[in-house]
C-alpha cells in the first residue's frame, strides 16, 4: 500500500500528510500495532507551547496525558528552556565514572533532602526501565554482599507495570506486553492487587488494601528467605488502567518488608514528582522505601533521565576494597548534565510556584467539572488520586475492544490528546492548566465519551 494512513489523514493539509507518510515508512512507533495506523490517525507534531501541541496547519491538541506522563510544566517552558540553554554552553555531557559535575551533585543532594536525608545516595540512568533493573540488581547484590545470596527472588503486585526490558518485564504483570516474551523472562511472585475497585459490598478501599496485605504476609511467611525485594507502584498502578489503592497498603508493605527482611522498591516513575499530591507517592503512607525509582516527570518531560535513590545501609553494603563487591552497572549517558539541569529547573519550579498546593485546587476543579459523568449510565468508578483522574466505560464485546482507538480519534477531533487504556479513560494533564482550559478539557472529555459510545463498534 502506498499510503497506509490515507484514510485517517484524509482531512490533513499536504505538509502534515507528507510527514505522516514518511514516518509510517521510516519509523517503527512504540507500543503500537503499526497496521492500526491504516485507520488510526498519527498526529504530526510541529511544535509545542504550554499544554498544547500544534501541527503545521496550526491545528492544536491539548496534551491531557502529559505526553505519556512526562510533562509537568508544559512544552517549551520558558524557565526550563533558559536553564538548558545556559547548560548547553557550559557542559553538554561528561562521563559520571571518574568525573563528576554540578548538575548530578545538586540533583542528588536535593532529592535526598526531599526524603529528609533517608535516601541519601542517587544512582543515575536514562529510562524508567533501567532504573527498575538497577533497583532489582542492587537488591540482589546487597543480599549477596551480606552473605545471603539465596535471596534472589522478586515479588510484584498483580497488574503492576515496571517497564519493557527483559528484567523489568519479569516484575510486570500486564499480559499484552509480556506473554510473547514469557520464555525469555524470569518470573516473579505475584501478589493480589489492592485496587480499590475490588471492594466487596460494604468494604472500604482500606479494607481491600488490608486484605491484599494478607496475601503478601502469607507469601513472606513461606518464602521470605528466598525473596530479595518487593516492587510496587505506590497509590496508583498507572499502566494497569489507573488502578488506585489506599495508602494503608504501602504502609503495610513497609511493615511486612521490615518484619521479614525483604527490600521495598517504590517505583515512582509515573506517580512521583507530585502526580499523587505529595512530591513522592510514599509520603501519604508515612514511609520511605529502601529503593525509590524516579523518571518521567523528573526532567520536566524534557530529556531521558532516571534515578534510583537508596538508603545508606544499602550503599555501605557495596563499599569495600574488593571491586567486585561494588555496583558495576552503567549506561553511557548516566547523569547527563543537560538532563540534570532540566531536572534542577523542574525542582526550582516546584519551589517557586508552590506547585503541590496549587495542584490540589486545580485537580479538585477538574474533578468537579467532570461531575456530569457521575450520573452517566455508562460510567463506572470515577476516581482521583492527586492530579490523576480516571473512569471506566461500562461496555463489552467489540465496542470495548475498539474503545480506546475510537475514543482517541473522537478526542483528536475535539482538540484533545487522550489515549484510554483499554476501557479506562484517564486525564493526567501538565500542572499548568488555567481554569478556562480545565473547563474545556472536562466538557470535551464528556462529549468525546458520548461520541465514542454513539458510534458503537467498528
Ligand atoms: C513508564 C514506567 C516505567 C518505564 O519507564 P520507561 O522510561 O518507559 O522505560 C516503569 N515503571 C512505571 C510505573 C512506569 O509508569
């Protein structure tokens, strides 16, 4: 086929159509069955400003999912741009083995301070999945250095997501991403999800959390001597479809991990940096993990950057005259100075603009504006944690199978960039929406939902 995207791009101008056609010839797009683009539009992004992305004809799309959950303060943000431009003229990159630079030092110090000094050592990498791999390797290696090499198994939570590399897939419980690679993967123990939607009649979200903890306790009771770590996405399992749980689950995990000598890894790649209300998602649970993984929003959505923060006790289990007891992991762009500068500028914005307090008001406004959905007969579980809002479409069969793609198209025609996960619609916008844009986002989300239901399955 000459132009596989011809149908979906029919109403675009020539320049945009050309970029789309070239992309479909040359680029293998992520997380996509490419054949779907015979119908599904590919959005040619020419530039971004604030919460909006624009094509060449000036058509605009509200980036209501923060470009896959990474963007916090808008596209082409003036403050982050200025910081990056200055950094570019100072130092673009230097290796972080044998060398150091201001950005890495300051970022490690400031993140440590945000954990009250509890997680005092930052190990840098580039993507979220590599941070997860690092935390898993560090945990295993810690126990080995402590003479307990038999602790080599991992535990993850049902429906949890921790990235797509082979090690990270081992602790990911999303069949669609994982099944094809099962023969390559070292499986982990999977414990019950604390998803509040699983509440039985009369049960609270907290009750579901406590019930899920019993599953962890039973596993630890039987097998903790072989378990190195449990990994969890605190408060919201995002890729599972914004499955939210009570903070009591995370508090309970900390206690069980302490009681049974198991590390707790908090994967805050998606939920960190203010998404759930506090800066770190572990804060409402009143605990700190042994390892905390950060990525996505930490660079403001500008550059690939991830970090694993860990406790002194972990760090000093590697500190030795013997080279092999050290953590000899690395990536070429580890601690890239531009990425660190973007992160420091991002942290500056949190401080300068009192972001967490303002977010609480904005998120409540958005939720209020979506209240017509509360009485919608096809809406289930309208829910919110911090700045993340989601609801489920009560539909079945073909209509459910094609819901996400049809919703995406209807959203685009209403200037919204939204990509439901299965039948879960979610909003995770940047932190900079004004009240007018919040109202627009809410009303058009409702319109999009109705239009998607109305066109049934195709
Ligand atoms: C996105 C994500 C990852 C993987 O990060 P990448 O940068 O895509 O490798 C891991 N864990 C969670 C919870 C995520 O949301």
